[in-house]
C-alpha cells in the first residue's frame, strides 16, 4: 500500500497548488480550499480556486477549442477516449487509493470507481462509430427525410464528492465522442482527485498535439456552479448532487433556456416479499445500506418487509450488522469507512434524534465511534431503525448509513405503493422468486424509479444501462444505452432531388 505522499507524487499533485487547468498549465486566483482526509483527519493538500477572470479565460479557450474539436471525425475522438482508458488502467491502483484517502470509501470501492471509468471509456470507443440517426420515408416524391445528431458545444460538469472521479468520466467520455468540449467543477471536498484526473487526461491531449480547452477543470465552491448555470455559452450542464442543488441549477439554466442533465437524490427501497431468497436479500440489503458508508445516491435507505417474514429477517439483519468491521478504508479487512466530514456526522446525528422523536425503535443503535482508530471524528456506527413508513424522517434522504425497516401486510402492490410515496425516484429493488410479483414490480403500475431491479440491491449499476431517476431525482440519464443523445442536438433534414417543389400536406402554391 502506497503512502499518501507517494500517491500524490505519482499522480503529479502538489500539496499546495493552483486548482484550474485547461490543458497546458495550472492557474487560479481565487480563495484557497483545503482537502482533509476523513480517514485520519490529515491535511492532504491546499488548492487555489478559480476567480472570475480565470473562469472567463477558461470558457474562452473552451469555445475556441470546440470550433476545431467538432471537426475531428468521431472515431478519431473515440481514439482519444481509448487512450484515456489505457492511461486509467496504468493509474488504477494509485487513483483508486487516492479516492479512498480523500473521499473515505473502501479501497475495493475506490478501485471499482476507477474500473468504472475504464468501462465507460470502452463503451464510448464503440459508440464513436455508432452515432446514428434515422432515415424516414418522405410523403413527397423524390425526397429524402432523415435525422442526424450534432455536438452541442461546451458541456459543463458539476460532480459530487461521493464519486469524485467516475461521474466526471461518464460525462467526458460521451461528450468527447459526440464532439463536445468539457468544463468540470468538481466537489470542493475532493479537489485532489480532480487534479489527478486532469493530469491524466492532459497527457492524452498533449500526446496528440491538441489545443487547450478540450478538457478544463475549475476548482471552487458554489460560485463556480453559479457561473456555469447562468452562462449561455454552456450548452449543457450535467449536475450530480443533492435535490436542493439540482433545483437551483435547473432554475438558472431554465431561465436562459439552456439544457441540463440532473442526477440528484435518492431514497431507495428494497421490497422483500415472503417469496424472496432471504440470504440473497440480506446480502443486498447490507451492502446497499453500508457501502460507501451510506453515501451513494443509490444507497438503500428503506427495507419494506412483509409481516410474514419480518421477525426472522430483522433478527438475521441484526446478526449481520454485528459482523461489520468499521475502520480505515484502505485496510481490506474493513467493510465500512468514514463519512466525508464532520458536517455529515452532524447530519447523521440529527437524523438519529429524529427517528426517536418520530416513534422509531433501533434494531441496531447508531453513534459516533471514539478512539485512536477513529481520530478523524468521521466514523459512525451504521444504524437500523424500525419505523412507520409515513414518518417524515423516512421521506428525507440522509446521506449516511441509516436504514429504515418498514412493515407491510398485504400484496406486493401495497409494498410498491409504500416505495413510490417518497419524492425521490432513483433506484429500487424487489426480492422475490414469484413471477407475478416481479412482473408487477416492473410493470407500468409498478416501481416509479429510473432503475428497477429484481433480486439484486439498489446500488452497483453497470455502465451499459442508462443511469438516472425520476421525480426529484431530476429525470436525467448518464452513462450507457442511448444517454449519448443528451450530449447532442437533433436535426431533421429533407433533401429534394426532383425538378419540382411539392409542398408537404399537399399544399398548392403556384406563382
């Protein structure tokens, strides 16, 4: 296991450095932000953010870069993404460890996040030869009617701390093959991860003799997000984070009739019916609830369990939680690492208090862990509470390892109604070996989420499928399937190769 100083050196990160880059050199004239590791509380680095002038210069470079980048054939842009994927393969161990140090997720999850970056590069390389349109039959003789797709321009990316590198790669890999350039505002809680990514992608650009502005990172806080949201030069703003943040972005982008791609909060549930394989359900529930210390947008927040198996399942769940090992996420023996910072710990503690106030009882008590192994103050005990489904706290997304167990008595449709009653609509799962139940869950009167799974948990999506959700999750789709269309503008074309000028709908206009 490499020490943090060795990792920073390998990834070309200074402990004090500028936090903005457009492809050639690091710059920044704004305030300083510090990156503290939730693993041990140590100061990892200090980064200077973007000022207004830095932002304007970066967007000017991006605008100029787009004019030439869009003319490169899509398969050639795919070749750049292929090279990026290979660079990530070389840096997987180091970048994965940095994710664990700066964000606090387990080493396995850190490495998995980098693998996800590699996977989306592979997907995008193939996509670069498949940006297809549609040919239709014209109603007019000797006419051809078809649709094609063109790049948008500058794609802005706002990412969250919980996936400090993967979500950026989802966007940049697709945006690049579609012919766009990218400007990234990473989370101010994980600035070093973004610096590492920009260093890696800049190697690819420089190796290919390409201009500045194709990939830009602008470190900073909410002010950078505000600039991107209000800037008419940003053709598409892809924002990942809380529902509150997403609403602000949507209002600002909508006010200028811009495009936004929102992937926001989740309040995800697993329904467990009497026909479930309870061992599979148990493993899915525990990982979904405690993976990344409950800080995934797809983390399992609610278990909806039928009364016939309620007592058996909750007893077994209690036993499973006793086996969890909590500690340094870079130690492979540990299942659960820390929360990102003390603010998150305070949010967690407030939620535990609300559970008690709202009539919940704890199957597994929570609390902040003490001792030398937990000196950062960010380690907490994953908690499990039995509570009514209509308790207000159940309808809030708390970004922490708190799992609510809700009981249902009737059919699977009753359980689905409980699942769907929250405002968020990201990920959902049903555990059952009964086909009527599974097909009901997947029907148009079933789960109202963007992701609906059978006999797997709510977290751990593959890049091949479009990722995103409905309602207050924002409606956006990233990653696989046809999510690439969000990064392009659709154009309808009609070609007349006759000697006449017939009009549509049979209209006659003679002069």
